[in-house]
C-alpha cells in the first residue's frame, strides 16, 4: 500500500543534498504540472527545460565495462523519472540535485547537431560507433519539442557514420524514415529498455515512460522494418523484477529482438538514498527484503564501484540472476546474431568529399 506522502508521477521523492554544494538554497515553484495521464495525480512542480551551450557533444567513455567507446547526450536530466537511474549523480555536476531536480530540470543542448557535424568532419576523427543515450534517454519527452535527436540522426546519415541508440520511449518510431535509411547501410542498432511486464511495477518504478505494451510493439515494428533491434533488461532488481527474467526474454525475442543485455542494479552515490526513500514509500511491505537482497549482491552494501563487477554483482542472488540469463539466451535467442555496424563508409565519404577540392 502506498504511503500518503508519495509524490505521484515522479520517481525520486525528494531533492537529495548535492555533495558539490557547500550551501543549500530552497526555492518554491508556483506552477502546476499538467500530468494526469493514467489517472495519476499531478505533482506540484512543472518540468523546466533549460538551454545550455557545451563546447563539445561527443564524449570518450573511459569506463572499460560500459560497452561503448564514445557517447553523446542531447539532454542532461531525464523526465522519465526512473528511480534507479545511475545518471542521476551527473546532475550534481551542474549544481542540481540527483533527486527531483534530475526529473524536473532538464538541460537542453540545442547545438548538439552542429557540434556533432563538426566532430564527424574532423580529419582526425576515425569512425567508431557513437552511442546516443549513454547517460540520459535521447527520446525523453523533451524530444517531442526540440527534435534534437532527429537532427543528430540526420547528421549521422549525411556522414554515413554508425550510431547506437538506447531508449525506452516509443517516440523513436517517429524517426522510422531515417532509421530505415541508416539500416540499409548497417549504420544503426537500437536497444529498447524493458524492465518489467507489469504495468503496476512500471508506473511506480519508471513513472513517465512508455507503457510496456508500446515498448514491445516498438521492438516489433523496428524488427519488421529491418532495423537491428535488441533489448536491455536492465537493471534487474532482486525482489522487484528478478522473477521476470525468463518471461521478459521470451517477450522481447517473440517481438523480434536479436539479443538482450542486462545489469544487476547498483545504487551508487546519491541513488542509494533516493531508492531507499522511494521504496519505503512505494513498496513499504517489501522494502527491507529488496534492500537486503541488493546488498547481498554487492558485499553488504547498495553499491560496488569496481569495474567489471559493479554491474554484475556477486554472491548467491547475483549468481541466480546470471543463471537465469544464460538459460534465457539459450532458450529464446539461439541462432540469433547482432550485425556489426559499418565503420568504413564514413571514411569513404570523407575521402570523396576531399576529392571534390
């Protein structure tokens, strides 16, 4: 049963302290959020879209266990409100909280397409897949307004450069025309995040995301249009969605996913407090059980920062998760393969452009 103090339509239930700020100033928003989708009550703060002007947009990924060499994020902060999101901590670098600020203050990089083009035109740049949404979802609600992701995909297509996309929003289908063109040249792969098959769980865990039905439909439509699509069953949270692994794998495979990835939840930085506060309000009857099982996966704590181990977990519960994942891959993904992205076309394009001079 939900506690009365829970803020509906948001993941985080408070603004946590920003470790980089010596002083804290509290402000009050005087706007009402028009958000009554799915019959949920609106909260009393409106999402703010704040333009920022970075000098670069493509970031080198130094973490050896992430699976991508470069990433780019048209938006910082994310209105989806996934309570477990590892990216929340990055909002502190901008002077905001990893809690409600992360969901309510979304930073907009309008110059992203121009910055991306400058990068891809550089003589020194050698094509390597760039991941969109390495930090926050490039198809979050702000994309409906600003269309920055679509403009970036047009740049990738123009320069024949490979791109990977991770999203949990069906808005990606709006750009089916560009994605089909990219796929013709083996320049795109898509990962759709599916964390549960239960709408009840989704509503409290990821309050402003696309429904599960629409996500599975998105996988199917992308697959039918010959766009390589995979699934991210992440994070796996013991006591919340760990029992769904086999059913999740079957559902995404049946809809056309070529593979799936997963992580064991870790609650790094401020997220440990945010998640603990949330689960005691949203799922008070099983809060202690879930928190203890997460701790069991990380040597008695909610977080493990060791590369190679942090997202896999250790111990009996983590091993059970890995065993189910291995079984699911054998049972539902046997014979399926992910095509490799084409990195040669970009260099050919640049050489062709220089020959014009």
